């Protein structure tokens, strides 16, 4: 195992060296054969390994491919391949100014093809040479992820929405790539501050570029209920009518929500909806007096304290309510998972918490979904197949970590979201204008430089399903805020989730990360210029 890893490491480095050499030879050759017309920009293609997340294996060599006005996007004659082809065309057309027809006919060009192979559900192979670029995968998800790699192999200007000079070269060689984990998530808290469908779509597009495949939406909390539930309409109309700081809040109609799910699925992300229970429920308790043990509805809440609210565990109506909510939400959810929260239930006794989870988890199964909960769920009895999302930190007590480990040994899958590593709402430094610091300051290196595979003592590595980066929004109010906190850290989380452990290397990563800056600029993403990263100077 160990030896294999080291060897693979050495091979990767070897490939990288070979590539650099070939790159320089290529440049020299191009200079020698110049026709006199000055190229619009330096015609050296992006090295094949300058991609985030770094591919599992890179074998550079041969001539680059050049996208021209005659390039076609060739697809197998299937709806799903065509859909990925159209997506690629939609990325490339504005900046290249080329027609790039998506067609099942012809030869050469950019080809997307489905074939059996060692790709898994999400992996792909990319072959690039003088005649064309071919992306091969077992399914559309693999083709889509291959397209994201192709995007990053093109100059950053390809991301712009007006015609750019090019040239549009893709380095020659082969990439074989398949993810380390099946769960590579990002969470967005739309409760503390509400974000519109368009804002969520913008984030989805950014996540897709880094091969993130789960969008976890935190749809309810003390400050706001954000999803229309027909059988309990006041949850949204009243419970959704404010947010942190007292703004107007908002909620998704079922049509809005379906549109988010549809858009996410067009970018190969599965939406994981969360209704946080039994704590974090003030918005629901304020909307329906009968959900309170004393029958009195509290006022709406616009502050940022946690742990003061609880559903009434002893009342039957609580479970009618939860049944209705889960039924309606499950019906809106094509994905496998439904997240029931379960964190910081400080106003629920342990006994009640266990009782509540014992009654609620079967309701998730009843509507065909699999339970996800914050890791406090491991203090109750996680349902068969449930996943626990770990959000502890270095300072989390050994007992709590042991409880998670024990659940993992008993079959509970673990999604890692350590707060002092990948909470995207933590400040980078004491000077970061947004964010919180209860889990500490999280600079870019800290968020990247850990291994999900051996992070939690006693958790078998097979129990680790992946990683997820939460964005809590107590201090986050607009897309620019989301982006400033997510970039660059999100890219590192994506790499932890996708790339083999053997490629993990801060020194190499920070160079690849720096190369993303131009792309973010072209996409209008305002990111944090961490001094830890060697950003190109303007
Ligand atoms: C803890 S993490 C919370 C959230 C807060 C967040 C702020 C978790 C499961 N609960 O309620 O928004 O910290 O960083």
C-alpha cells in the first residue's frame, strides 16, 4: 500500500518533469515556425496537471489541440451526452466567438463519448492531441467532470462573456481521473440570510467547476423557514418573513425549489435538503403555537444565538408535523438523502433527543430517503445507512470523537466538515471583514493541509464518505460575500474530496491554486488574496 503510494507519487513528479521539458521544446518549435503574425497571447498551453482538483494521473506528451472556428463538439447520439456537449458549447461560445456545433457526425474536434472502462460513476479519461480532444466516461457525470478539466486546460479568458483573441490550445497528453470520495459537498445556509434562486444558481456554477457533487441546503433554522410546505403554509409565509438583522427574508416556492434542483442536476450536483430538528426551530415554533409544549408561539428571531429552541418531543402533533414536512420535501427531492440536522439541541434533554431521533429517522425511510444528521446524531441511534456529518474541531472532546468513531465502526458513514478546517464562514485572519471565529481563524493552508482519510481517530477509512464545506450565513448577505469566503478555500476542499491522497502536497497545490486567480477574475469572483498563495502579479 505504502510502497504503491510512494511509487505513484514519484511517477506523478516524473510526468510533471517530462511535461515541463516537452513544454519548453514545444514553445521553441512554435517560435521557430512563426509566420510573422504576432500571436495574440503567449501560445503555451496550460500544463495538463495545472488543474484543481489535481487529476489522479497525468501523462503529458504529443502535440496540443487547437480549437478553431471549424471545431465541432462531437457527441454520441444520446440525450445525456448531447446535454453535456451543449453545456460545453455554452461555456466556449461567448469567448471564442466560434459556432461550435454539437453534432453526432464528423471526425476530430472535441469528442464526448461513453464507453465501458475503469472510470467509475464520475471518472473520465481525457486524450488530447493534434487532431482533437476526446473525453471518455462511463456516464454523463464523468463526461461533465472531464469538461471541467478541459475548461481549466484552456486559457482563463475562455471564461469571459465577450469574444477574446485566443489561441485556444489544449496541451497534448492523457489524463485519467476518478474521485477519491463520492461525497464532495458544499452547504449553503439560506436561513440566517435568504439567497434567491439566481444566487444559488451562481454558486452551483462555481461549485461545478471544482467537481463538487452535493449541494446541501440548510433550509430552516431559528431565523427563517425557507421552503413552502402546503400542509403547514405559515412556516414559509410567516416563518420565512425575516432573517438575521431583521431583513425581509424570503422562501422558495415549490416551483423555485424544483428549479434549483433541476439546475443543480444539470451541473451534476445532488441537492441534499436539510430541515434542522429538534433544535434550531424557532421559525417553526413562531409560526404554529401548537408545536410548543406550552402552546404559546414565541416571536420571530433575528439574532445569532443558538441552542434556545426545541420542538416539543412529548406531543404527538410534533410527529404529524415532521411527517408532513418530510413527505412534502421528499417529494421535491430526486436525490437519495434528507438531512434532519440534530445539532446544538441544547434545549432538548438527552433523553428527549434520543426519543425524537428514534421517531423521526423512520419517517425519512418511510418516504424513501436516507438520513443525514450532524454528528450529534451519533449520541442517539443512527438509522441503518445513515450518515453523520462531523463538524467538530481539534478541541472537540475525546469522548465526543470516540462516540463518532464508535458509530462509524457500527456502519454509520461519515462526512467530514471539521469547523476549524473547512467552515467557509470562519475568518481567514483577524482582519477578515466577514465571518465568525468561534472555531479559530482558518487560512488557506490550514483548510487544505489535512487528510480526510486519517483525520478522526478510530474511524475506519472505509467509513469516510467524503468532505463538505459549510457556509453559514450569519454575516453573509450577498453573492460577493459567499464568494470572498469560499474562494480560495473551496477549491482546496474540492481537491481533498477528489484527488488521491498520494497527490496531496501544499507546495504543489498552492501553485495550481494561484493559477485559478485569472479564471476567478474572468468569472467576476472576488476572492481573498491570501499571502500564503503565490498569486500572479497583475
Ligand atoms: C454552528 S455547525 C452551527 C450553526 C452556526 C455555525 C456558525 C452546526 C451544525 N451548527 O448553527 O451557524 O456554527 O459557524
